[in-house]
């Protein structure tokens, strides 16, 4: 794909091409849409279906299975460009979430629509990074990726503010026949599809193409595969059981989760672009150490606070609640460091054509682990207590530290 023009005045302030402006807009609307759909999904399950912690883990199978299938779907669609597959992804997401917005179907039927929506979202995940990197000059990769994530975070904050206001005012509800947040999300995904179509047409008019590869598995990427498998564990804890501490142990609703999303996104607006700049300044290896230590620290803290709530050692009012909120926000910040893995892959890629299929394979690998962890996590939470789930996650995150030690980069990286 076409990269930025060569007239960039400096590394610090690279020029933004028309194609990049379109893409920035697309990822902004994507983040806004996810604020109305994926972010409050745990509250949807609780309010509309009154699920238990064990059932919440089981629901992750249809939600995470599309991530496993992503590498095969992208390989099957290798005749299409990344942008065209991304448009297909939006259409699938729209179909699934709009159906849930218009009705409260029986539990089993709901899972089918969750699968459809999730298929669209998961297809777009590796494509989002791949398309973005193909539009960026290599010398500015860390900075620009930080900007991409910063825009995402800013619009997540905007979406969280709207969701918070909607639930607090009673305008939004997951117990009503029509779920307005989901319908708004479907409309926003439609805007994203239109923006991606416009970007595809601009690049085709400029005769910009790139090589497509159906499937890649190389020993050179073994440490990257290890990182994405570990992220499958960490992501599942962050998305499912981190919010479940707030929802189940503290009894808070969707408005509280949205408010925490606002706070996390506000901090992320500054943290994530700074992370991108730090990546360019200090290098990938140093930032992999930081990534590993952040996960270990966050999950030790989660273990301490959740164990305290479960045992009665910590009150569910006052400062202990503020402590849980702080850990939740730290967890969101830690997870955003995933851009380090993406830049690491781009740096070690044998050929640029390897990036999209390797990202999709990595997504599939992390989702195999996610499905297993969702089920096992519900059992650990129920049988041993929530704190042991988080302590186990912290112990497993030592693998990230081992990877950081083992990583060898091309000279100058």
C-alpha cells in the first residue's frame, strides 16, 4: 500500500496523507462503536440473562471461537484486499449486534448472534493493525501506531461518556425490549464500512497494491507466537474477570463500568501516544520488559483486592472500592501495550506480506487459549476463589519476561 509522502518534515511530525486521515477517522468510529457494543457486554449478560460467573465463562466460547477461525477465514479470502475483507467484517458485525438490539432472543439464539458479531470484530482486529502499518513510514512506526491507539482511546472515552450518561439517565437499558446502545453501535459500524470503502477506492485509483499470502508459520516468529498465546490468557482476565470483580463482587452496574472506561480512556489519550514515542526511543526489547512487568504487577494487585472482597477482609464501600477501580484502570493501560507486539512482528518480518497472515494466526492462537481460560477461569473463581485466578495469571505472565530476555532484534532495532 501507499505510504506517507517523502516530504515529512521530521520524525517527530510526519505528514498525514489523505489516506491516513481517512483511516484515522475509520478507527475513531470503530472505537466509538465498540464503546456501545463490546465494552458493556458483561452488563448485558448480567441484566438481560442474569448469568453466573461460571456461565459467564462458558459464554466466551461463541465469543472467542471466531478468533480461532480468523486465520482460516482470512486465508480463504486471500483473493480480496485487506480493506475489502475489513468491509466484510463490518457487515458481519452489524448483522449480529443489530439483531440483539432489536430483540432479546432465547439464550441459545443470542449466542448465535454473539458469534456473528464477534466474527466481524475478530476479522477486523489483525486487519486494523496491518492496514495501518502499510500506510506508515517505517521510521515513524512506533509513533504513528501510538497515535492510532491514542485516537482509539480518545473515542473510547467519548463513547464511554455517552454510555454512562445513557445508563445513568435511564435512556439506555439492557432489560428493555430494544437495546439502544447496540443499535447505535450498528449504525457506527456502518459508517466505518463506508470509510473503508472510500479508502479502498483511493488506493485502487492510485494503483496501490500489496502481495497477499494465505498462511504463514515460521520458526523465526516463535517468540511472537509465545507472546500472543500469553496475551490470550491476559486478555481473557482483563475482558471477563476484571470487570466481573466490579460487577459481581462489588455489585456495580453498566454506568460504573462506563465511568471507569472514561477515566481509563482519558489517561490512555496521553499514555498510549507516549508509549509509541518510547518505543521509537528506547527500542522494542526494553518495552517488552515493561510490558511483562506491567502484567505481573496488575494481576498481583487484582488478586489482593479480589481476595479481600471475597473473604470480607476488605469492605465493599469506601476506599477499597476506589482501589478496585484503580486496578481496573491500570489493567486497561497495561493491555494497551499490545502495540509493542505488533511493532515487534513488523520488525522481524521476513517479508511485509507475512504481517497480515501472521497477525491473524496470532489472533487465532491467542483465542484458543482464551476459550480454555474462560472455561477454566470460571471454575477457578468458583472453586478456589477469585484471587487465585489472578495470582495464576500473574505467575503465567513470567513467560513474557522470559521472552523479553530471549528476544534478538535486527541491528539498530
